[in-house]
C-alpha cells in the first residue's frame, strides 16, 4: 500500500505546501464548475474562474506553458460564456413556455465548423511555437546558447498540442451552449488522465478522471434537456 501511495503521490514530497494547497483548491472548484455546467447553471463560470485562475499561476510556475495557455483561454471564454448564458437565461425567463431552471441548449450548426477548425489549427500552431521556443523561455528569454529544433519535441508536446485544440473547441462550444461540447470534453479529458499523471500531477490527473465521468453524465443530461425543449408548449 505504501508503495502504491508513493507511486501516486511521491512527486509531492518536493512540493511546497502552498502549491499543493492551491492545486487541491483548483481541483475542487474545477469539479464543482463541471457539475454546475451539467445542470446548465450559470454559476459554472464564476466558480470555474477560480479554478482556471489558480491553474494559470500554477502552470506558469511549473513551466507547462501549453497547459497554462489553455487555462488563460478558459478564463477569457468563461467571461464570454457568463455573458452569453446570462443573456440567454434572461430571454428564457421572459418566455413562460421555456424551462427556466437553466439556459436553452442547442446543437452545432454548419457555420460553427469553420470556427472550430480555425481554433484547432491556430491553437495547435501557437502551442507548437511556444514549445519550439521553450529553450529560449527556460533560458530567461535569451537566445544565447539556446538550441532550437523540432527534434526536441516529445510525445508529450504533441499530445499537448492535440489536447489544447480539443479543449479550446470544447470551451467555445460550451460558451455557445452547444451540446456537442461534452463529446469533445470526453475525448480531451480522457487523454489528459494519463498525460497529467505522466507529468507528475496526480491530483490534476484524478480531476480529469472525474471530469470524464461527469462529461458523459452531462451529455445525457443536456440531451434530455434538448428533448424537453422540443416538446410542444401549451399555454
């Protein structure tokens, strides 16, 4: 049992109590935000902002720049999503035929596809650039003595590029109340479980296990909501 514990959490032996505490707080608020999103509760965004803000700081300190940029994007999209959901809920509250326990849910349209592809390509390219310049960043943003090249990329870097693209698409779709956001979350969260464990962040890896399960649950919850919205309303 002790060996298993050391395998899962041994890397935290060298961490400061502050970083461990902040990671745990970020995980708790992250899980809470996904549970709120499942119920289309607008509090998903202010609660999520606490988690993403903490992870931006932690990931910068851990020099995981691709992950940090994801969470910086989450922070910006959470503000947009908060506004968009607020506007939609206000419209729903004025319609007596609409279920006002949350916001209305939609499916993606053809016009969303091009934006999704643009987000995917742009984000992957940007993260690739960050990792390409990683020797410069780690060298105090100096090119002196820094060795650059694609040959320095690892499978973790390429996986980060993939998950970044998926996460950006998922957050974009969530902000627009598109049910397909959960399908993208499921794939990205599942990939992140072994990825973060490999990086040595067990608490964050366990968070993504929970995220994957909640995303599956949430997809069916939102699917039920769409079916309810489609039912004819009677005065």
